[in-house]
């Protein structure tokens, strides 16, 4: 295993990112030190307002993590539509099998049963043809869809919204990896009923710890969400719902507000890194590169290649030996995880999700990568396939 000193190209260099905007971040933190309002300080509302403007959303609600944004969003949808604290176990919420644990776990925590649909292997996102097929047979049980814009790549939102309207379903977009991405010019997270975002440090907009946000044009869902994140009520001594302690921290909001002005710049840089990788790696037999769907603005939270024929782990070791960090997102699809055993439904086999888990490899994706670093990574990949 390479030591930190021996790593030549990291997946993401947060120290370099901090140095790039140090003055703005330090000034924002200093303001917090002066006012000392650490719980729901003015920076939280400022970030919410600025995110509303950035996204074009009517309401943005700061939360303690992207996971809690999903959970609170689902709980608010249940309360708003049913007048009940949770969905019922017989209620089905459809999502992808190829995503981070939190997506499916949030559905369980909201009381419903997750239905895992297989992915389109070109985009790694939910296969809308299979989604349509499932709804033909089980639409009476479904209440909602949670599409995941994986790796920064937008899902086919036209098809998803058409199916949701046809069957009377809500759509809660999981935008944890795709802040700033768009479908037909509309920002992801604003197309469905609501959108959930993560500010985990490695995200396109990352804090100095956990953080998240829920956006929605539905004022009632936003109001319920604000109650749920503060133990379940407007008055914490006389709450109305079963709630959480899920507030966005003032300090995180300050850091995120300082960094938000650089988000588009950094997303443009990510797209540039991706374009350079693609230009250098195109045409290599045995290597599949990321796909950008028509109408999609892909913001490349990750640049994820696919390596068939069981060679993914060999390539990862080869790159590690040359000081290049890589990651596998994700090695175990949700239907294979212990926590979901006996708790989910699906449509047939989830072959593409299982194949992806064995083949995907994410290369370094840092908005401040130098061209020399990009070239070094690409050369190391090419060297492997020439051997």
C-alpha cells in the first residue's frame, strides 16, 4: 500500500481546494466566531436562500446530511399526502439497486418497501424501460420514485416524470452526487416533487463535515421538513411529529456559502478533466468510458470507467503501484447487502447492477487537477492495456 508521500495523484485533494479559496472560507468562519450562534445561525438561512436562487427552487431546507435529507423528505411526503407519520410497509418506493446504502436505507426508515430496478449500463442510472415494465404490473402498490443521478450523470427525467404523472407518484431526486447538473437546462433536484443533496466533503460542493439540503417548490413539504429536523415541531417543547435532531450546522453553512460561488467554476473544471480523460483513453479495447446522455449536463462527481473480463482489480492495483488513487463506487449493489435481506422487492434479475459492481473504477476527479496529473493518470491506464 502506498504511503501518503508516495501517492502522486489523489482522488481528490481537499487541502489544495482549501488553499484555492482560503480567504473566503476563513472570513466566513471568522464571522461565526464573532456572533457565536452555532445552532441555526444566520449562515444557515443565507445558504438556503442562495441555494434557492442557484437552483431556481421555491424552498431549500438545510439538514445535517444528505442521508437525513432523503429521510426527512420521504417522511414529509408521507405526512403531507397521508396525514401519517410514516409510509406503510405495503407502500413501494422505486429506486436503483446500484447506489450508496443511504438511498435504500432512507426508504426503509420512512416505513416503505424499496423496489430495486436494474440500471442502464451506459449511464449506471435507473433503466426507465424496466421502470415502466414494473409499473405495468405493480403500479397500484407504488407511491413514489427515487431516481439517483449517479456519478453526476442525470437520469432520463422526461421518462421518469411521465411515468410518475401517469401513475400518480411522487419523485424525490437523489442529487447527492450531482449538484449543478441539469436535464434540458433545468437544475437537477428541481424537476421532481423534491430533491435531496449531500454536502459530504468529497461532493461537488462539500463542507468541512456532514451536511445536506432538501429543495422543493411545495411549501407544505418544506414546512413539515423544517419541523421534522427540529425534533418534529415548531415548538420544541410541544412537538407535532416524530422528528429528528437533523439541523444543518452553522459552521458548515458558513463554509458551504463561501464555496458556493465557485461551484460552477469547479463543475466546469470537472467537465474539462473528464473531456481530457476521454480524449486520451478513447479507443482502448477492453475499456468502457462514461456516457453523457442527450439533454444532460453531467457534472462528473466521478469519472467512472468500466473494465470487463475480470480485469478491474488488476488495473486498480497497477494504478496504485504507480501512485494513482482510485475507488470502487460501489462494490456491493443494494439487493446484496445484509440490511436489505427480506426487505425489498425487484423486477427479475439485477444483472447489470451486479456486473457494474464488478467492473466500475473511478479515476481521480479533482476540479484542480493539473494537466500533468491528468496525463499521468491516462498514461498509467494506457500502459496497463498495452501490457
